[in-house]
C-alpha cells in the first residue's frame, strides 16, 4: 500500500508540474493549495531558487571571464582549442542567464497570484482591527517584494552586455585564429571585466535582498 501511495503522490506532483509548465498557473496554485502548499510557501521556494540561480550564474560568469583571459596568453598554434573553450564558456553563460530569467519570471508569477488573493481576502474580515493589521502587512510585504524584484531585474539587465561582449569575441576569434584576433580580444578585456564586476556586484545585492525577503516570510 505504501508503494501505491508513493506512486500516486509522484504522478499527482508530475501532473501539477505539467499544469504549471503549460501555463495553467491558477489551476496549479489551487492544486498545490489542496496538497498543503500555500502561495506564500511557493513564493519563498521560488525566491530561494532565483537566489541559487544567481549564485550559480556568478560563478559561471567569473569562470567564463577567466577562460577569455586565458586566450590572451595562448600561442597561435593553440588558438583553435582555445576558441572551442571560449565558445563553450559563452554557451554556459547563456544557459545560466536563461535560468536566472526563468526563475525571476516564476517569482513574479506566484507573487502576482499571492498579492491578488491577499487583497481579495481583506474584504472577508469582520474585525476592523485585524483587517487593518493584515492590510499593513500586505503593504509592507509588497514594498519589500518590489525592492527585491527590482534588484533581481537590475542584476538581470547586467547580464546582456556581458553576453553580447562574449558573443562578439567568440565570433571574431572564429574567423580570425591569429595574433591579430588576440590583440583585439585583449583590448576589449578591460571593458568586459568591468561589466562582469558590475554584474557580480548587482547579483550580490540581489542575493542579499533575497535572503532578507526569505527571513521575513519565515519569521513574520
């Protein structure tokens, strides 16, 4: 019986996940609530996922920058191998950026549902004092959320210039496997490094904001 129960739970969760990925957010949240997962719990989970995705992206972009830097000291005879390495670094950075974007979108999706539900339920209170207290909590939570999502989007916006610079270098090196290409890459590295540093700082601020938001929800 235990095996059957576990299998049933597995397929139910798989169905719920399928509903979410196909865009049926309302059905997804309603089903999760019946399973004991409130929107606030899902929001915290997704903020944690977004935080982790940004942390992983930091490391990916740092590693990619180091791989681009290594090309500068490469002899012409080894440029083809180095080209393949920085092409892989660029593709990995793209994947990390896409993961961050997806996680931010999922945070926005559940937060919209949560705040809409919270707003609607204010009208259900009989007690005026409890209603005012809940309304104040809603306002404070919304303010902190807006600060959080703003930080996330600021960090997200810093990824595109870095990705574009990486792509430019990959394309140039692809068609110019010689010392001239190395010189062009070296002249751009300072700007790329500056962009990566700005990206890392913004992600660190976003991660810190995520931690504060999570603490607030776990210890209201």
